[in-house]
């Protein structure tokens, strides 16, 4: 049989005002003993919390200082850049644009690193303080884990865009002012964010492109560009003379302002690109500064046209006048008929087809002519 003995009742906490000196003395002694038994734990907990807070702040300051030194080192140009040749200096945009881009990129990276470091250090310190206060962190961590998983599934595109933006900035894939082709849009970069990149299209439109959707990027503003010009000359022209004219005109252009800074290196005649019945096409290439390939190519075409006119170089062979008239005349079509039996005057059909000669008046024979 089950034990039917009633469980002892839990004593209830009651507070009564002391009514006598003995009760006051007893209550005072109890309070003093309670304080004496617990003050050490309070002091120890307060010191532990103070130590955690001070340690977190000191660690955060040290990490931020290290990040600032790292960013400052990233923003300084290397010693090798100062010893580059003229071509290397132009590739570095005379140290002006690259320094600004490097500074912008380093500041963006530093901001991200400082935010991540502060969130990690202060978040860990807050959890340690709650643990020191006696708060049970198991339900809190479990709830945070479930919420993190839910947010991760719901905002996975946002996380993808953010991470893609961080790596784009760290790898310096493009910057403000660059002309890029992202596959979905082409234009000039107006703003580079951690989630969205803003482009100005060729028609004046503004494109907002999520960084996570960019699969490939073509940057036409980094390093150098190539101005390619196809030069057409007559088939019978002396190609060596034509190449000399092209080289002379290009060298003269490269000495003038502002093309002395836009054209990097010598203009090269690569050779014959195509051959036709009346013309030959030569390919000419010039390495130039980023974003100026169109300007260099158009100016080079203008100078070559003037040089060819002065030297009498024909762009196309002229066809002879007789050949042109003969080509313009319509062809004469001769119709060949099959042979006929009437072509033989001795055949029966030819004899039957002959007209009957007229008869004389007396009917004796044919009339005399």
C-alpha cells in the first residue's frame, strides 16, 4: 500500500515587525550573519564582472589598434612602386588614383574588421557577465542558435551579397570610376557597397546590382587598354612604305600633348589582317591608358588618313573604265534550238512544205516568170 503519510508543509516566509528589544536584537544578529556569509560572494562576483568588462575593453582597444596599423600599412605604396619605369608609373596612374583606391579599399576593409572584432569581443563579454550573475545561458544559447538558423535560411541572399561585397573590396576587383562589364549590365561604377554596386550605364541609366548575383566581372579600367585600328590600303601599294608612314605618324602623335601621357610604348604594326581583290588591311595596335582606347584610336585614324593623302596612298584599287562598262552591259543570250527535219531540202517534209508553183493560163505547166 502506498504511504499515505502527509508530506511536511513547506515553511512560508513571513515578515513581522519586531515588537520587543529581544526580537530587534535577534533580527539584527540574523541580518549581520547573513551579510557576513554572503558579502564575500558579492564582492567576488563584482570583481569578476569588473575584470571581464575591463579585459574586454582592453582587448577591443588592442585589436582595433592592430587593425588600424594593418590598414595604414595597406594604404601605403610599396617601395617597389617608386622605382618603376615610366610605363610602370603610368600603370600606377602616377601614384594618384591607385593611392586613393587603395585608401578607400583599406578603409572599407578596416571598418568591416573593426565591426566584426567589436561584435565578437563585446558579445562574448556580455555572455560571461550574465554567467557571473548566475543567469542560465543554456536556454538563451539554444534560442539564439535556432533564431540564427532561421535567419540564415531566410536571409541567405543577404549573407551571400555581403560576403561577395567583402571579397570584391578586399581583392580590389573594381572601384569607383572604373568601367566594368558585370554580365547583366555595363557602365561606370558610381558606388561600391557591401551589398549593392551602383553603375551608370551608357544611356545614362543607373543599375543597382546585387554583389551576390555577379558571376564574372570584366574591368576595362585596370592596368592598360589597347587601341586597335584596321588600316585599309590598295592591293598594289608598297606595304613597307605604308608601314613606315604608319610608324612615323604614330610617333609624331605620341609626342604631342596629351597623347604623350595616353600612349604607352611604341605603336606596333602587327601585319596583314586580311587580303581582298582590291585592298589589303593592316592591323595597328597601341597600348594606352585605361579608358582612353577610343580616343587614341580615332585620333590615330585621323592622322593616318592625313598622312596617306599627303603621300598619295590609295585605300582601294580603281577598276578600269572598259572593264566597268563591260561588267555593266547585260549579257547576250543566244538561244540554241534543236535541229529540224526541214533543214534538209530533200526530205519528204521539206518537199511537202514547199509552196505550189502557179499554173499557166492553158494549164500546160507553170507560168513563166
